[in-house]
């Protein structure tokens, strides 16, 4: 655990799930810069009166430090919400001091202060600015924050086009702030998200079907090559009762499984609320799975009872926000082994260079290559 020092004191903060071996902090220089600006480091303190909304807080650092103002946190991440709850508790702050909302929830009717951590996906920023724009007014204070590598000309253009005149600060510790003055006379247009596209042929059961992608979902405008390879090499279900599409994204893997065996129960699991909305929309656009599909926000398999799953299909991420790490994949693999029945199988598609076969052999005692090409491997591990 590390301490974030502000004018109100020091806050002990960790990422979620807490791991003593994790060297990454729950905040960065952009969070510090934003809090110092609000405290008046560059001039007069910013009055945080009325409804304060924090969009894109990574691990709850901002809302924990601003809890006295009873902020509303809007996030796409289940992990962020869990981290926020844990950090509030760790600092002996009442849970109801912060209102937790997802990016799919209706925004507060009036926003007086809007603080934005610039997300990795520009599409998610575009979508959220469109959703929030009708709720700001001429007096709304809008401040964005990000590392210099996260703020581009296109980022500023989005603020300008959707909210109003925008400028940036000087860089401090490789972080910048964005200052936007909302123009209440600007026309407010709806978000262009979600978007749809048609899947190509030659990829099995989902060939030619429709994909629905909400903003921020991985590869929102096309089928990524790893998923394409996985779809071409999925296992036969052979009457398996419970299948999990783990880290489901837009849900095409789980959809393919369901179309192969219409009696299978398919659970779509992701930590992204945008991804889950995409998966549900994709499934409902192509089939009636009202009685056999569930959509669950979770940290991997943490909410699935042990020994209840027959088959897990996953394309695990190898980054968290902008940090490259295999910690998420490792948790997914451990959770998968616990959730599988004896004889149940975990199928993984991954870049060859990640070497996941080593981890899977250590964990399951076995791992075979079910398919491979120069870039990807499909790995199969069986619970003994």
C-alpha cells in the first residue's frame, strides 16, 4: 500500500485485487496534478460545490481524496468500483460518501464540476462526453487529466467539438491538465455509439452475423485476428452444460459456442460494463438466449462457484490500463481451474510470445497446443 498526500492528509491506496507483489500504485502523476490544481497550487482553489462527477477514476484515488464533496464516480470498470470500495474502507470513509455509477448508467441530471481522467480508448471518451454534455451548464467546471502520452490533438478536438473551448496546461511530471469551458449554445448530438458490423465468412457458426460494439470495446470496428483464429479452432461442445466466455468483449466467442449447442448454458464474464453491454446486444441481435445466457461483471471467475463449469474460452488481456502485465491472465487461469469440474477444459488463445503454456502446465499439470499459426496459439488445459 502507498500513501497519496494531499492538503487534506495522506490516503492509503491500493489497486484491486490487492497484491503485495504488485509494484504499481493506485494513482499516478496525472491524479496528483489534478488534485493539486483543485487545491489551488496554480492559483485560487476550485470551489467543489454542487454535483461533482469524476469520470474514469482508475482505482478510486480521486474520489477517495474528494470524498468530503460526495462525488459521483462514473467508470467502465468493475475492478475500479471494487478498488474504490476497498480504498474508502481502508481510509475509514463511509461507503455512501461516493456514488458509484457505470458508464452505462444515466448521468446525474445536473453536473456542476466534471473531472475526467482521459481513458485509453478515444471512443470511450467520445461516447461519455456526448452522454454528459446535456447535463453540464455554462458554469460547470470541467478539468481533464492524463499523462502526456494519453493526451493528443484528437483528445482536445473531442472536448472542443462536444463541450466547448479547450486548452491544456504545461506538463508537470509528464502529466497535463485539460481545461474546457462549456458552451451552452452548442448543439448537443447523441453519441454515435454503439456501432455494428457484419462478421466475415469462414469463421464457423458466427459467419456473417452482426456484432454490436459499445465504445471502448476491444477492436470495435472489426474482428481482431486473434479472435478470428480462435473462432476457426473452437472445441466441439459435445453436450457440455456450462460454458464461460471469460473476458467476453463483444461476446462473439460465447455466441459461437451457443450456436454450436443451443442447450448449453453460456456465461459471459467481463470486468468492463461496456463490453458486457456489447456482448448482450450482440447475442440478442443474432439469437434468442433469454433462458441460457447470463452476463456478469466480475474479476475473472471470482464469482463462479467451484466445480460448476465444463468449458472456459478466453482471450486474456496482457495489460491493465496502460501497464503491460500478466497478472490479470494469471488470476483468470487460477480462477478457471477452481471453477472447472474434473475433466473440464480451459481453452486459451494468445500471442505466441506470451508463453502461457508454461503457466498452464504449472497450474493444471498439462497443456497442449490445439492450433497454432506464426502469431497465435490456441492452448488446451484439462482439470484432472
